[in-house]
């Protein structure tokens, strides 16, 4: 009777029921606290995130082996229980209807049509084979990525170069980290970021150069916020960013005047006797030449070039001097520059001359972009031979040939062309076939219209990707459907050299295969399957890579395998055989010894060069580009697949321009405007703000249109594109 | 399949290429269907659990070590409640809180209960940029709760958490209009609203809300606040720059900062003008109820001009037609409900919700009107007919008044008492006249009375006059909104005016065109005809039908603008949100 009464009352006022139950929480167990009932796990496993190089660990909630939800891993030494929006939404983007689920081949009518794997692979082999037969083995090249596990990159590089005879292959890491790689290689003798994230918490002075850490690496900003020493935070960025907002000193200098400014700072440090002579004597070479060189960077010159006041510059120098543990960090503002390598080295020089390296809270630290940029730098077999070796060194070729048990003649004795030279090779008709894996040049490459024109000239373009919808996949002759992060295994190496494991917690849609298995398929079809007999699984390849790394600065031979990495909470390289790798936070150069033959680091410098494309009457603004929000990743192939992430960034392309400039152009807030460079003209909505300086405008890089404007100029040492500055005109939309 | 190596060049990188040819492998066996299906099979095997077994304690959640200091040590006492506290100095704009709330509460794909806005301002040398994470403020006087006609909101007497009862909600969405902070979110798929409940289930067991757990910078915490303090703070308007007036609902969230915001601090989306959701069923419902009530009243007034014999048959026809429009309106209003089967619950909120009152008032109106129409047919001569007619008009006017108050309650300037009353009443007048005119013409056509021509031309004169005056007044009133375009400040009414001449320009033009045509040009044309006395019944019938349609479409468009061009108060939004 009571039940009947209750159900009558419920009809009138229902406090709970099916709709309430949909959002029911219950104890998740596994240390999770309350979780939604519908995704309550019956087991969990941790794996590193697949977006950026921070390398956070995510605790994946599994129901019968299938991932249903995730939360950041609590104890992982990188993220300490936190994640950015991209990490939280990492599983969502796997469910997209835009996933490639079967191979797609362009038919005679020019449309991409589903074909079986047999046909896709035989077409791949036939077409690339024909091109190589007609134009030489070098006429087919590949573009790799910083987003795949190391094992897959290594397989791709080895297959392409040792199996298929290709000579040229590069990665999209050229667009993000090449500058840091070359800067480190030249200065330290090896591409070796020296730091560990604990340094963020231990510094008393943190210098951030060309880095909007708050948005680009929110979890590294977490580490800054945890710093108990009330650090001085110096942000060097032309724009007033979120990070600059939190700085104690924001040096809003003229774009690309940073190199001159650092030389000026070096001069002040030397003049004031604020250098660590002992460290310079014991651990470096070239200081005297450098000291002589920087005398020309007087206060007046630096102030004129940078637009900063003499007081600002001196205060910065004094802050470095007064700091006991000064760490310097740089990102794309430095790397994506026409003189990025020397600018990065100008930063390295400051760390070296003040002895701010090899100690807790110090270092000249490049913050990497992609989740596996470091894996790509060491093991992709593109710029260097597997394990940070040199293609042009016969001993290195012998060593790797022996490790892989292949004929040494299979290893090219010359270096691959860098990315932009591969593009140029296509333009010149030397390269006719291109295999693009897990990257999206038709969106991301500088001077996009020209890039697309170049890609169209290819006889055969193969794109291997999770999504058939990427701008590059849409141009492909053949699309190979790839499994993504969460659907395959392997390891990533993060910014602080930490190796982390990714795991298979979702089934790939349709006939999508892991990139690893696609490479196995290609190897077999190409007829070089025997060569890769040992390359049967990512775990097996990890063992091969351990052998490749033996004796190198990036030696990982002391790591057993995935289980050990997983249990240890990630392991930073190096781990030599027999070393106990239990310490979770390690930094390099603690003994003051570097990787050059003489054990010393080098002071490297050059006369700064002016911007290749100067503003002029027609194009009076300097276009800066960069990350737009923490919820967007690169060309957005993944992040746009999450409805929640989409809600967190602007719907339209937004042009940030100075309020004064907006007023003088008669541009009102939210008005549509044209932005034009010599390369193209695009539309955006205006956002007048004092956060950008007069004469400068800012566009986020995630929107497809942005690269229609950018100017293809490259650092002469790293060949990295200078995305951050070109001349544009802005006008009202008419 | 062709053997791939037949036309392959030598791929050895050795200068002595001929020595190292590729091994020739039988392609058909190596990549045959077997190998591919083996790989596809492997791809489907999930082995993470086997390979990486994890040991976890089942006791205290592991994240507790980070968030325990962000929770209050003791539960709220008398005169206290829980509140969010946001340390703006620590909010960097990463928006992890939004996604964590989404994931840890199991929300649907598009659903988010927390948002992060951006404040900008400052000078050229010292610009500022402040991200602001915000969710439900668990107000002392929640607008959502007062507005809800079905009592689907509860404010916990101890914690002060404003909780939404999902199973009680019938999806009227009134709370989404009543909350100044745009907190309750309508879920069209489920036909209900859902909102933040401060993860009350988590707090109950000592766990932190999802957003508190997930903020990498510990910017969000839960505090115990004194209710009196909230009231005092609201009095001094210390809530957040550019946020809606805290006096409306007394929000409890505390935004703290060591920074001094410059006086020109504004939301990043301050200048973006986006049309709001138009709520079509409500548009139809409002316009047709007002038409119906107006038609009843105009009909009653007109009866004095009719002779006895015509009155009854006209009344019969007109009452039925007015009732028809009224019922159509009520049918349309149920289309607005996400779960119309629970419409009866609307009576629960009679004590506090104008929506409940509106529904009840129009319910009574419909009942009386039915009765009245029935009597018109069954007992046309009964003496209480006129008084019954006036009670229909009275209840109708009461309903329209409740309609007005629904919008006035939200505190939006575009929906102020003056704005709303003028529009709703004049819609009643315009459409009441037009509908009555149509009834007269219909009556004229069906009733075969020799005298009618004369008397309708007399009435036509009156009706045309009334219509022109009402419509002109209404159009002038609506047009007067555009004077706000000349104000310097981006006031809510300027925003509405900008919307009308911007994104809604097409609808605005059509609205005025219909109004002028149906309410001024065509009545003038008919007036001219009447005075020159050279018309015939059939074309006039068509003209009046067109006039009625034009007026109706015009009013529907006006009501579309009423919703779409309303600048809603909200928390600071994102760039181009």
C-alpha cells in the first residue's frame, strides 16, 4: 500500500528515477574515488598521453579490457594527478565518425573508394616500385611524425631506408624541435635536454623564452605553481600571454630581437663579473671568443633592437646573477625562427657562463612539442641513424648493421634531405612518391598554398592516418587506416627524456591496423620481410633499440622492458646496462662533463640577422603565430573530434591586433577582417587587444587558413621553418 | 598478384649495388588474406590488463592527498553553506576543470557544467588577461528554483547546494532563462535540464568535486561561507567584474585575487553579438494566446455595434474561432516541453513560479472559453452569456499578465515590464482586431442577411481605425529600440538593437514589412474602399485574410526577435564564444 502511495506521489514529485540514475556515481575502487556508474571499471592501467611532450600518465578505466574513461595518474612524477583538457578527452576522439576504417584508393573519377587491404598494399608496392624503377630508389620519400611510438618510428625509418631503399625521410619534428636538436648537438655534443621537471619546482629564477607555458604545457605550469621558493618568473615574449600575466618580469620585446638581447645580457654579466669562471674553465670552450663577440651588444644597441628599456635589460641580468638556481626554458618562439639555433645557443650560453646547469633547478631547457618528439629525434632513422648515430660515420653504420644483422650496404652513407628539401625535391621532379605517416603537411607546412601545389605534383601520395578527413588524406592517392593512441602499444619519450608506455585499451575501428602492423604488412609485401623477422612486435623492437642505443648518451640498454618502465613510473634516459634506474628524477651534466670529445660544452654564436621578410607599406604588420588554447592540438585532426574540446576554443579564426592599430584602421571588435600576405589572403574576426603590440598581429596556428600566409624561410642549421614572423596587411572586410 | 620485386630497382645504398639484391619473396604467400586477417585479429586483442596488472588500495582515493586541503575541515553550521572559491591568481585558463567535470560526472558528448571565461582590459603598457572558471553559484535565492514550475530544484538546508531533480523536470527550460549565469543546461535528447550539484555525492563522502580534484593549479576549492556575508557582499557588488548583478540571486561563489582589475575590465566576448535560442513553440504560444484573448475582448466590444439578430450568430462564429486559436496556442506550448506527459506537474509551483501561474491561468481561460463557446451554440440567448464572455476575457488577461511576468522575472532589460507589457498587449490588440475582422467577413459570407453589407462597412471603418492605431503604436515602439544604437555604452538594449540590425536583419526587415503591410497599408486600402463604396465581398474577404496573415506573421516575427535579440546576462565568456 505504501509502495502504491509512493508511486502515486512519485508521479507528482519524483525525486529519483531513471534520469537521476544516469548520472549516478559510485565508488570506483582502484583508488579512484567516486566514478560514474556506467563507466565504473573492473580494472585500470596507466599509460602516457599521446598529445604533447609533457608526457602525462593517464589512468585508464577498463571494463573487461576496454577503456571506458580515464583520470590522470596520481603518482606519476610528471603530472602528479593532473591532466590538461586534451588528456581528459583522449579517449573521446577515438570514437569519431571520421576515423579511417578501411584502406581508401582514389578511383578514376578522382574519388577515394574503400578497397581491401590486399589491394591497398599491392597498389602501394606496385606504384612505389614503379616510381623507384623509373626514377631511382631515392625518388620515393617519407614524412614521419613525433606522434607515434618510438618502435613504430624506428620500424618506419628502417623499413624505408634499409628495406625499400629510400634515402630521404624526415619527420614533422622538423617543424617543432629541429632547432633545439641542432643547438644541443652543437653545444653539448649530443641532442640532450638536461633537465627533469622537478627543476621547475626547485628554481628560484625561471626564465621562459617564447613559451606560453600556461596554454602550451599546462601541466608544466602546474609544476611552476608548485614551486615553493616564490621564484622570479621572467617571460620573454612579444605578446602579453597568460604566462606573461603571471610573470614577475615580462619582457615584451620586438619579435626576433631575443638573440641580440641575450648577447647583451651576456655582456652585462661579463662586465659585472657575474659569471662562474670556474665552471667556464672546467666545462666549456670558446668563452673568450664569445666574451669578445658580445662587447658589441651595448645597452643602446640592445634597447634599440628589442624595444626594451635599459632598466628592464639590466634588471633581467641582475635577476640571473642573484638567482641561485636559474633555469632557462624555451619553446617554439625560439625554435620556429630564421635564426633559432643561434638564439637557443644564446640561451645555453647564459646557462653555461653562470654555471646554471647540472644542478637542481637549473639548465638550458628546451620544452619539446609532441608526445614523442624525443623518440623521433633519437630513433626515427631520419635525421640521424637509429639511436642518435650518424649516417655518414662508417663505424656507426657498421655498429647498426651488426645490431640489426643486416648488410651494412643497406644503410645509406649520406644524410636524408630535411623536410623542406624533400618538398623542394618534389617541386624539382626528383621525388615522385611520398609516404606521409601520422602528420598533416597540407595544413601544417609553411606557405600552405605552395605546399599543396607541391603535393599535387606527386605521382603517388600515400597517407597513413587515423582519420580520413585530414587535409593531407583528402589529397592522397591511397589512404591507409591506422589505429591510434590507445589502440596500440609502444613507448614515448617525453621532454625530460622520460620513457613511458602506451597500451592497447581500445579496439581500432573497422580494418584499421596499428602503424606497426602496417609496416609489417609493407615489409612483407615489399619482399623484405626477412630483414625484419625480429621486428615482430613493439616489445621486440624495443629490445632492438636498446642494442642500438648501447654506448650512446641516450643509452637505454639497462631497461628490461615495458613492465619495468610501467612499474617505475617512466624511466629517463640514460640507463646503462647494470644501472639501477629507480631514481625518478634525474638531470644530465651533474659532473660538468659534456658529450663532445673534450668533455666540454661549446659557446656558439653568430651575428644576429634581420627578419627575412620585413614589413612594408603594403604589409605593415608582423604576423605572430602560436598555440590558441590548451584544448587544441596542432592541425586539430584529433582535438576537433571532441565536442567538449570544440566548445573550449573559438568557433572562428580570431585575429588579435593592437587596439590602437584597430582604431586607426577603423576595425571594430568582432568585425570580419582580411589578412593578406604575399602568399595569400584569409578572413578572420578581429579581437582588438592591448596584449599584442602595435604593428603586430597574432593568429592561432590550429586553423587551416593561417599557413596560407606564412613565409617559407628556414633556420640555416636546423632547417626548421620560421612560422613566427611574416609581413601581412590587415583591412576591413568589404 | 604481381611479384613486387620484378620492376623494383636495386635499393642497396652500397656503391657496389649488384652485390646486394633484395631477396625475392613470394608476395601472394606473405601478404595473403591469412597474414592480413592475422594482423586484424591481433589488432582486436586487448592485453593491457594481463601485461600490466596494477595494485591499488581500495581505501581513501589516491587523489585525496592533493585535494584534501581544498575542502573545508568542518561541514557548514547554522547560517552557513558550502560555496566554490576560485583563486583567480591561480586560474591559468587551461580548462581542465571543464573536461574533468564532464568525464567524472559521466555527462553526454556535448554537455558541460563548468565553463572558463576570459576578462581583458588594462592599458597599452599594462594589459591584463584573466581567465575565470565558473559553474553553478549555488545561490541563496536561486533564480532557477523560484522559476521552476514543477519544484525540480531543491536547496539543501545544510549544504546549501542547489540540486536539480532530473526525474521531476518536465523540460520547460524556464530555469535556463531565469538563471542570470546561464548555469542550467537543457539536454534536448533527454528533454530535461541538468546542472552542477557541486558533486554533492562526492562531498557527502569527503571527496572533492571533480573540478576541485582536477585543477592542476589548485584554483578551485570548497569553502564554508556565512549566508549573511554573501548578502553583505552582494550589497557592495563584490562579485566579479562584468558579471551579472549579484543582487538578483545572491550567488555564493567567491572569486578572490590579489590583483587589482583595471576599471576597463570586460569579458572577451563582450562585443560578440549572438542571437539567442528563439524557442519557436513559445513564440507560437505567446502570439496565439494573445490573439485569442484579444479576439474575445474585441468581439465583446464589437457586440454593442451589432443588432440583436446578428449578435448571436456572430458571437457563435467568433467565439469558436477565438477559442480555436487559444487551443492551438496551448497545444503549441506543450511542444515546448521536453517531457509534455508531465505537464500536470506545473501546478506544483503556483506559489512561486510565474510559469505555473501562466499555465493555470490559461488552463482556466481555456476552460471558460470552451464553456462560453459551447453556450454560444447550445444556449445562445441565455442571459449570463455576456458575463461569461467577460470572465473569459478576464482570465485571458490574467494569463497574458502571467506571461508578461515570466519574462519580467528574468531581470533582462529587453524583457522589462514596460517592453514586455507593451508588446504583449499590443499584439493582443492588433491580432484581436485582425481576427475579429476576419470573423466578421466570414460571418458576412456565411450568413445570408441583406443588411450585412451596410453594417460591416460601418464596422470595417472602426476596425481599420483601431488596427492602424494599434499597429502604428506597436511599430513605433519597436522601432524606438534603435535609439539605443546611438548610446555610447554597450548596454543590453544596444546589444538587442545590434542583433536586430546585424545577424537578425532579415527577420527585422520582414517584421516591419509585414507590420506595415498588414496593419497600415491594407487597412488604409480597405478604408478607402469602404468610403468609396465600390467593393465586392469576395475580394474584401481575400484582402482581409491577407491582412490577417500579414499581421500574424509580423507578430510571430516580432516575438522571434523578442527571444533571439534578447541580450542574456551571463558570466564572462570566452573569446568569440
